[in-house]
């Protein structure tokens, strides 16, 4: 959690269990939640569990890695069997996090792994958020991956309607 690589190394060499767990999670979860991605990636490579320390409704490890565009970590988590379409309590998924944070490569990795692109965080589809952001590259990826172009939010808007109102005619 503190990002102290030397202390972590010493603990592992001394025989500390890799997946020791407390109410906050294991070393992997603590490192990832604290933003120590290199440590989290190392721990995952040497066998740490990626499921401990993430409660129901919380963002998963894959969601956190996707939000930061940590492509190697995203790939490792997918290979190890992380749930690609996990939805947190606010409607976000790993694909939503990658798109909303403008991580095009991460989004492509998730799409190629079979991620669904029709999450609706904050009551609007990912596609609608990217139209509002005027992000044609991510919009193109989402549509290519099968995003519902006819999705209507609670006020009846569609992605096309939002683009027209904003003057984003290329979109």
C-alpha cells in the first residue's frame, strides 16, 4: 500500500504469504488501489489473487487498471480470468472507464477480449459520453464494437441528437 518495493521484497523473501488478506484486501489490491501499478503488476505475475479486496459494487481490479490505461496489467488480468463486464454500483465497467478516460488502446484490448460496450454510467451510454466529449476515434471504436446507436437516456436523447445539438457534424 505504501509503495515500498524494498520492504515488499524483504517480506516476500522472508516467506510472507503472497495472498495474506485483511479487511482492506491483499497486497495486490492494496497496491492497485494506491496507484502502485508496477508493484501490482509484479504481484500479479508472481501469483497474487486479483479478486481479494474488491467488494461487491466496487470497481474491480480490471476496472481500476482500465481507468488508468495500464495495458499490460489489463492484459494480465484478462488472461487470468478477470470478469470483463463487471459493473460497479454506479454503472461503470472496464470498457466505460477506458473510454471515459480516453484510453483508446485499452478500450481496443477490452473490445478484442469481448467486452460489451453498452454500459450506461450516469444515465448515458458510453457512446453518448464520447459524443459529448467530441471524441471521434473512440466513437468509431464503440460503434464498430456494436454500441447501441439508438440508446435513449432518461430525457430521450440519443448520441446522434447530442452530436447535432453540439454541432459535431463529423460525428
